[in-house]
C-alpha cells in the first residue's frame, strides 16, 4: 500500500488546511543553507518551525533570515563545536 500525502504531514498540517507560503527561490535557498548546519534528521523539523514562524507575516528576505536565526537559536537544534577543546588553534594565521 502506497503512503498518502497526509502520511508525511504533521498533525498541525493535517488539521489546518492553510495555503502554502509563497517563497522566492532565494528565500528557499536561504532556509536550506541554514538547515545544512543541522543533523539531516533535524532538517525537516527546522523547516517546519521556520514555516510556523513565517505564518501571518509579510514575507521578505530579512524576515526569512530572522525566522531562521530565531529557530536555530531558540530551538536548541544546533550544537556548535567547542573551539577551546584543542581542535583549532586560538592564534590567527597572521600572529604565527
């Protein structure tokens, strides 16, 4: 049995039938670039949260960027590397 289209949607999407967002190619690329720093299994959740943040707003490039940054910061999905762990030198290449 083939899965239906609603099999991949979240409960929130299944219960509220809202119109899709109208994003430009550049805005969609911006969302996908922000998602690349995340684990592949978290990328879909990230995109869904960004879409939730964008609902009801006039969408522009700056609004998309701020929504992506807000979700990355507040959702706790991004775990930046520890630079003090000795993996990278704390001296710039110009000071060597």
